[in-house]
């Protein structure tokens, strides 16, 4: 994961700001700038991300069957 603004960072900022949250992640598939993702969070919030993504992946796999 790189530091600094990515191609969808502006959308992640908008989501984080509107949700008044400590962090946000967006994943874009086949968007107008191509596929990509953006993450914005402080280090404490960011440390929760791997477990959250694993839970999401399990839910997606279960839904696909």
C-alpha cells in the first residue's frame, strides 16, 4: 500500500468526511479511472482493517455459493 493520494483518494475523503468517521476504505471495480482502492485512517483504525477485510472476504465467498 502506498502513501499519498491515489486515483480515488478524493472519493475516500468525501466518504470519510460525510460519515464523520475515523477511517474509510473504498474499492472501485472498473471505474472511470480504472479499478483501484483508497484507504484513509489513523494507525489505530488502520490496524483493524485486516480483520475486517477477512470477515468481508468470508461473507462474499459465502454469498457466491
